[in-house]
């Protein structure tokens, strides 16, 4: 079979070539069922528990450096490994000599039943390779995508702290090997009547989608992967964004940030938070590092789930989307993009190309809040975002958007009208809270009832008001979330 029809990636220093495979076969299935590597576990099959964590190394956008990121193999399709290196828990030890990460887990008794241990080890390994001196917050963040029901986490965190005590293994030269793996042409797979395209450029991507308007666009797979593993959908045609360089570009000008739709959340978020630091906590609580490493900002927006955490914050910033169909582009406000539950303005053959976020031109306060059952690695029951500009305690401009409250993420227009031009005080907030109940048709589901959601979003607005009044209150609320 030609190079165009074979997946090629590195594993333990060898080039693995896979052809004649279902393009929606997951990396986890391939490891356990084809290679019989049983270290990587299946716990949830939806990217929540971290037992399936592996590390993927790939060339950076410039091609002169290598990035190493933990991902969930249970929802990652095998063809997305093309041109990359796969590192599993079996890859770490050098014969009988444990890797420092593994040794630290043994010394600190970081494993009990052992089911979750390989996933923790791989998340720690990713941290080990990318941060030589992490603080406690960075360790907690790195492990936030891994669940353990035995240890209480204390010995695992101790291991993550002490894994640097041993002599670091000599770095393996990956850049040259990965460069040899890069293909100039597109990857095209066919198996059992299913097709998988991984075009190398935006023009080719647009052309393939125009020819196959009903195809599934695959970005990070953090949602599409669940269609296969949980809903058992059969995806006939898949078009992958991961090799389209133009869709992962980051640009900054005097007026805007421009983020390619296929840019991972890990790469996109720091640029957004650099300009809007009030969004830091929300984005830090956005899923887990393995999900953020794979998931893309454009995918989160295009998917349109009402519990997608990014959209509320982007709406209050007057974000616009550049949509493309063939060679034609058009720009639309994110506020106008959603029409109904999981229904957006994309036309057949059209895709999100870039996200354009205006830069701040005044002293407005920008903030976002997430209300969920647990702090880390949880889906929002409600996510709110605000942009507030004051002058002498009077509201010059107020914007508020909510996710998780109704069928779509949307602005609270009536509430904004109540607040704009009024004094920023408790009386105004009380009126705004009353208006909130008229702005949305709240939903009830397993996370919260409609009534609880309305009460919660009103209290979140009151909390935002309190945070703008007293810096000490801000500290209290931050640690109480």
C-alpha cells in the first residue's frame, strides 16, 4: 500500500506502520488489542478518569522543537498519531531500571490497587519532561485529569514532588526522527467503506469538505471520540484538521488576537489569558490537561454544546468567527452563531477557520465563573462571563453571557439593559438578578434542576458584584469555588 494509505508513527524507537485499519479505531484499542500492551487501561472510555493516559511527542509548528503532551488514548483515533511519537508506560523503564517517575511512585507508595497508576505515571512523565521545577499548583493541575479511589492522592503528589531527585535520563534525540516521519502529501485511509482524510493544507481541506459536505470534521476528538466509544456511531467520512498548519496559527495585532480553529486549548489559552487575566481560573478548570492538549478552541465553539466553557467568555469580548466554504470566507459574530441546541450557522461544506478576539481598549473588568460539582475535571452546570466598565461607580458598559443554563450559550440581554447606565450597587444587582430569570429558559438535567440553575446564576452575579467591591472578598471566593 502506498505511503498515503498507511499510518506511520514512532514507538520505542521504531517506526510503526499501520494500514488497513478502521480509521475510528482508538489508540487504546490498538495498544491493548493489537499490540497487547496492557499497561494502558480503559476506565471510562470518555476521557474523564485518566487511566488510559499516554504521551504524544510531535514537532512544534516551527519544526525545530518537540512538544510532549499527555492525552487520553481512549478517545484518540489511531490515524491522528501519524508523524508523531507514542510513549506508553511500557516505554519508560530501561530494562530493569525504573524511570525516575516510576521509582518515585514506588518509594512514596503511590499505588494501591494499581488500576489508575499507569495513567498517573504518564501524566507525571509529561510534567517531568516539560517542567523541571513545578510548584504544588502546577503538580495539582497536571494530575487533575487522573482519578484515584485508593490513595487519597497524598503519596502521588509526594512522588510528583520527589521524582526530580534522581538523575535525569539522558534526553533522547527525537527531532531528527520525527522529521523523517513527516509526509509531504495528505494521509488518506479507506477501510470497510469508511474514509479518513488528513489534508496538509487549508485549500485541500476546504476542497475535500466541499466534495464531502456531510463528513465529520475531526479536531481534537474530545467530543467526536465519544460519538464512537459511547454512542457507537459509525462515521463514514472523517476529515482531520490536525495537519492543516494554517488552522493552528496564532496571530496578534494592535486590535485583535487571531486563533486558528485547530489550535489546541493548551496553546490557545495562554494567549487569551495574557490579555484577559480574569479568565485564568476558568480556563484552568476547563477539563484537564489531556483534554486541553487534544481539544481545540474551534472545536469547542463549532460543537456548540451549551456546556462548552469557552463561548460565554468569548461572547462578552465581542469575538467573531471567520467561516470558510471552498475559497469563500465570511465573518460572523459569535453572539449570532447559535440558533438552537447544537444548531449553528455553519452551512454545508463550511467550517470555522479562525477565531478573532478584540483586544482590550479600556479598563473593563473581564471575569468568568464556573459552577460544577467538583473543582477540577468536571463539566459545568453553569458557566458565566462578564465584561464591566465603570466610571465613578456608574456602569458605562455591562455584558453577561451564560452557558449551561439554557439550550444554547447566550448573552443575558435583558439583564445587560437593566444594568447599563445604572449605579453599580446592590440595588442594581437585585434588579439584574430578577431580570436573569426572564433572559433564559433554564434546563433540567443530571447536573442541576432548572430552578437550582436560576438561583445559582443569580448568586454567581452577586458574587461577581462582591468581588468588584472588596479585594479580600475576591480571595475568599476564589478559594471557595
